C-alpha cells in the first residue's frame, strides 16, 4: 500500500496542522477537534487528513497532529535505556500545545474533543486513561479501536522482541545502553527492515494483528495496565475516564481488511485463496485455535464453543468466509469497544455507541464474499478522499452518500460542541440495559437500534 508511505520520512516529525473556518469571530471561541491518525502505529502522517471539510461544515477548529511511529515511537527494552511510549508522549505534548495556544486561533481550550480511527482510536483511548491529561480535553471519539490486551506488550513479548532485534541488527544486549546506542547508529531504512511487523508472524496460523512496537506499562504514563486500573472505579484512571464524554463504535465488517491480509504462506499451507473463500478447516485450526491459546490458556471447551459458533457445515463457502471475517471483527473490535463502553456506564460522562454500515470499498480489494462496511471506510465521509489516498476509489458521492457525510460530520461536531451528538435521528445514550447504538447507513440514512 504505497500511498500510506510519505514521500519523506524523518524522526523530526512533530508538526501539526490547524484548520480554521473563515470569518472567525474573536469574541466567540469555537470548539476544537484534535485528529489522531491510524495506521497500526507503524505508518501514517497528519497531512493525509485535510480537516478543512469538517471545520467548515461543523464550524469547529480541527487540529491534525503527527507523532513518532514504529521503532522510533514505541521501542522498549524494559529498561531505562528505552522505556517506550514515546509516540504517546508526542501526542500528549501536542494536546498540551493545543490547550496552551488554540485560543490564538479562535478556539476554546476548555472544549476540546480528541478523535481517531483504528490505531488513532487506540491512541485517543490511551490518552483518556492518563489522569495527568485532565483539562487537556473533555470528549473522546474512538472509531474502530480502543485500549485492549492486544495493543499493550507483556514483559515476555518485550523480551522476545529485544532478542529478535538484537539478532537482526547484531547489536549486543548485555548492556541496554550500548544496545540502544548501537541501534541509533543503524541506517533508518535498515532499522525499519529489522523491525518489520510481519517478521515475527508464524506461517502455520493467523496471529491476531499486533505490531512489534506498541504501548507498554512504563511506570510513568501507565504504572499498571490501564484495563486493570479501570476495574477499580475509585482509581484516578477510572475517575478521569468516566468524567469524559465518549462516542465509540465500529464498522459492520471490521474483519474484512485483516482477513484479506492473511499471509500468502498461510494460504498455501492450508490450500486456499482468500479472495475466493476461507475454508472451515482454517477458521478453527488457523484462526480460533491460536486465539484461544493466547487468551484462554488453550481451554479446549472454549475453543470448541467458539469454533462451533463461527462455523457450520450447512453454510455456503461465501457465508463461511463471512463468518471468518466476523470472528476477527468480534474478537478485535466489537468485544473490546463494548467493554470500554461498559466500563464508562457507572460514571457521569455521556456515552454513545454507533455502527457504520454503509458499504463503499475504499481499497478496491473487497472479495466476492465480503459484505458490509470494511475497516476505515467511514473516513472517506469525513475527509477529502483524494487528499487522503489518491489511489482509493474516489467515485463521486451519490446524493444518499453525501447525506451520510453531512450527517456523520453533523453528529461528530455537535458532540464536540456540547457533548450531545445531534442529527435527524435522536441518538440515545448507551446504557447497560438497552445498549442503544446508531446505525449509520443509506438504507434509511441513520436509525437507532436496541442491542
């Protein structure tokens, strides 16, 4: 996906863009929306996202920020030589800059919403679990991504990655300061090759997507895993998180992009072509088995129940392939996002859930069996797609699709303005009983659903 790569890479990347509507009234401070891009914490840059559309349509100020990525932003060796989380510190610094300076652009530093998609959703979720951020933002929109077990490394994983990187670079690991000094002397392109996120993936099973370098418990931003802290409602982490207004949701087929990313070697070993179908034998053996092994201590009863739920001998190959995609979506997105909403329920902050269902493929690689809206497909309704990725399917919007774009921007910006997403359909808050969510689609534009 060459469009994801900037024409120039530099660790000197800490810049941001400010988009301001025309004719700003200096006596009326506008709400501020800070966009944090996705890309698995390994790719992306702020200039892909032109915030002008949202700023002018919603009468808000939009800020898009950069942060360090991959080994430069998240290298950790579980040692003071490299504690990790540098990309999150970059984001935190940008939020502090917005708080200190946005009034000069006509923005209200007391009305800031952070929003992001995919790893950008991870990022805004991570920032919402740092009590020291109190006052820097008041609202959060997490699109297709939140903090979960998959986007924080364990000590075992840190050790494995350190040994792997030492072998790839021939840097000594008997002294961590010398190890990190050695890494700094390596050419950037060579270091990126050595930290390729696919290099640790096996060829006999589908590992749940996890970049090599992601956030960690560092003793500073996160003294403990934030999910553990959230379970104690009296903790500073839970209290800060619960004070924020929250929108969280996902697309109707989040797993499609990851299913299409199944490595060729895996397809060869199991004898299938993912563009045509995903066979039943691969779902249980190649997908569900490693998932249960990783998160349920290889419990055979759990494995059998999950396998039975996502497979059926009576379904067509297309339906079975769709089920495989749904397993990825449920395990990586649906469950984790709903859990973060559940954590928020007992607190005063307002909370809303959505499902984005409009089908409009943006990558041009949807298989014949794929149904629903894939990962990231809502972005084209928020940002100018030709600016985001020139090679994407940039066909003009139909009137119904333009309506969707107007509505999603309307809901998002009204939420940024007052903490309540307003639009043609009343969006009821999420609660543990009804679990309301707004289904955004052109079938009936948008409609409210009880889960």
